C-alpha cells in the first residue's frame, strides 16, 4: 500500500512538473505564432501622397502611461487607455510642414478632457498648422465643454442635427464629512501646516470655509477667463460673449424651439449642422483628396507618428539628448500605476536618462497634485544627484504641479508653467481615522499596559492621546518648515517671502510667475528650448523615458487581439461596474506614505 501511494505521488509530482514546464512553453509558442501573424498583418503601409490627418484620441490625455496591467490587457478595457498629450502636439506640429497632409480633422468624442491647460498647449500647435492655410475641421455628434475649447480653434465646426454642446462654466464642489463621521462614530484625526491647506477641510467641516472659498474663487475665475478668451477668439466673437450666452441660454433655447443644435448655430458657436453622410461629403471637399469610394482620404494618428518618428530618428542620430522625464498623477512610494506616479518608477526614469552617454539636459514634465511627502523627497533627492553631475534640470508644469508636485520642482534650474497651470499649495498634512466611538457604542472595552507613556497611544480602537497628537502636529509643522526652506533655497527667496505665498494657497501659473514660484510661461517645447540653451546646444534630439511593457502584458494583449476573447466583457454592465469602483480604489490605494504625511492638493483636480 505504501509503495502504491508513493507511486501515485511520484506520478502526480511528475504531472505537476510537466505542467509547470509545458504551460509557459505553450503560452510562449502561442504568443510567438500570433505575434508573427500579427507582424505580417500589421506591416505598415506607406502613407498616401496626400491625405488629412485625423486627430481622434481616446481616454484621458496624460504625460506618462504605465504599462497596461496584464489582466486589463487581456480584458482589453479600451476605455482606460490614455493618450500621450505630447504625441498629439508633435503630430500636429509635424503635419503643419508636411506636404502630404492637406487638412487636420478633429474628432474628440472619445477624449476624456482636455483640461484648459492641455488645450492651450494643443492650440499652439493648431495655430501653427492654420498659419500654413491648411484647413482645420472639427466634427462631432456632441461636444463636451472640454472638447469645445479645442473645436473652437477649427476653421469649420460641424455638429450633428440632433447633437449639442453644453457650456456651463467651471465649478469646484467637494463632499464634507464631519457630520457623517460623527454619525458613524469615527474620529478623524487631522493635523495640517499651512492656514489654507484645505485638503483636510472635508473631515473637519460641513461646508467650505470662507478662506478656502476665496482662494478657490480666485484661481477658478482665472481658469474660466482663460477658457472664455480662447473660445471667443477662436470663434472671432466679442469678449464677454460666452458669459452672456450662458446667462441667456434658457431664453435662447426657447427661441430656437428648444433645439440645442440650432441654438448653437444662432449663437455663432458652430458653423453648420451635418449628419454623418453630409459630414463625409463636406470632409471630402475640404480635404481635397478622396479614396475609391469618394470619401476623404484620412491618415490616422498612430501610423502617422510612427512614420515621422522613423524619419526623425535617422535625421537626429548622434545629436545630444534632452531627456523628458514625465511625472503623471498622485505621488506614491513604489512603482507607478494608473493615475499614480510611483517614486521608484520616476527615479528609474532619471537613472535611465543619466545612463545615456549623450545626455545634455533633463526636462521634468510634472502633472501632479502631489501626494506622499516621502515619495516627493525621494524624487527631489534623485534630481539633486543629476544637478551635481552638472546636468541642467528644467521643470515644465502641465495642468497641475502643486504641493508635492512643487516640492520636486522647487530646486530646478528653471521652472516653466502655462498661465492656467495650478501650482503652489505649499503645505503639509496628516490625517487618519480611529474607531473608539464605534468600540464604545457596541460595548467593547479596551484595556492593557504599555512599557512607555507613548506605547499604544495611537491606536485604531483607543484613539489618539493628547501627547501623541502634539507629536504628530509637530512632525507636520516640521515638514512644512522643510518645504518653506526648500522653496526659499531653490528659488533664491527669503523665508519671509515664501511664507507670504505659502500657507497652502493655490496659484495659477500666471500668478506664480508674478510671485516668483515659476520663471517663465510656456509649454513643454519652450522648456526644452530653455534646457538646450542652458546646455549650450544648437541642435539636439528629444527622448522621452517610458516603462517597457512587461512580457505578460504583451502576451495577453496579443492573445486578446488575435482571439477576440474580451468582446463579452467590453462595455455594458461589466465596464460600468469597474468604472464605478475605480475612483474609490485609486484614492484609497494612494494613501501609502510610511509616515502618513502628505503634501497634496485635492481641489487641484483638472478643471475641464
């Protein structure tokens, strides 16, 4: 019997080992087969001699896109996939001087955003394209307020007869939790440094404080003024037209028989109504080149970028490198994830740049509201290493570079921002809950002993002692002092000067230029030129650091593309379910600072 059991065990062990060896081999074999087939099928065709460039991005516009999670790649949740902002800017800029491109077509319906700041950067490229007298056409069934800011820069705006545009203005509303926390008997311990550090207000109040209302109103009005100026100038309408249109909208809608599309035409915000067949006919005329079916000949963004990049790599070979290091999302320790900039990932980007033999300068592209103090300082210290190696560091701020996002920027050789960038928010806070109220309510007693007066004085079920609270507040004050000194040293300012513009206050880029927090206004291209000047370069090439895709991601994505296994999971209830939980999971997973200390601006979420 023992011999029989041993034999069975040996057989099972052999099967287990065989499976552990064969399954990966089978996966690799399948991957290689489908990858080779995919390579054969996806051999790029040469671009047509004449065509329009289609700009139809999907998902949010970002500075950095971490590799897709293997499971997400397999499920193929396309709604999650972001678009690199700089890819759009580069493509439009290249197309302006490309004789093959006869027109630019904007289809923005699948785009999440853009923010006003992103639209400003894109508009600079669109303006350069229009200067060549090539037409820019915006098409869509419906334009969000964010979409419209870009569409307004087009020569022709087409809207579906049953579509519309909803222009309403900007707002910031937050949920305030003081009464809720009291009702569920949870105590939120909050410690902040900086009078206007509003990240903790929702835990302490049931409404927005007067000070926070004043600060938010100031920068929100600044952003809206930039939006209205850009929309009105794009449509060649008088200043104040958009505010008046919104104010009179109910009356205007009624006078157009409650037809939103007709209301938009009457207001001058679009040029014509066109269903899909009429749109296609108009595009064929404006583009000037048609295919065999009579439709406008179109080149999509991906193939166009690949084609031009291949040419540029040959032309720029051997030139000094200016490395773009992106910082996208909430700052956290560890690796980057969707919506989070991991300190380890950003540091690996910097190391990647420093390892390049021809590195001349680094441009840190920051689009972050801050986050973990620990993560912020890890990145700052790595940048200090680069500066000690005589590598110029220039920071280019995107939509937001506040709190921890400014912490990592403060010591750069130059800081560039757009006029609508949200920055500053120099402050620090710590916040965590305890449940002694719940424990008491359900009749549970907590008792014991400790070896010192601090042992057990910060406990989930016992709360926080006054002595421990004093210590935590002191640590927050210390971080705030470090932040002030960091900014003063990096910006060449007195401590007193920084204190006047700190206290957690948020500033637009235009205001930050006036108060000394940034050096110049301009986008990423301007920052790259500044870095080249600091490095004494007349010619250079630009390279963007990125995380390589993992083998698992590539494998599962290729299997999904080849086999089409995810169609049942795309869209519908599954997508809705995942989307509903994603913000909650992200916000909770971002709270991972080892000291529970944060330099983050929660009101600095991108405004569309």
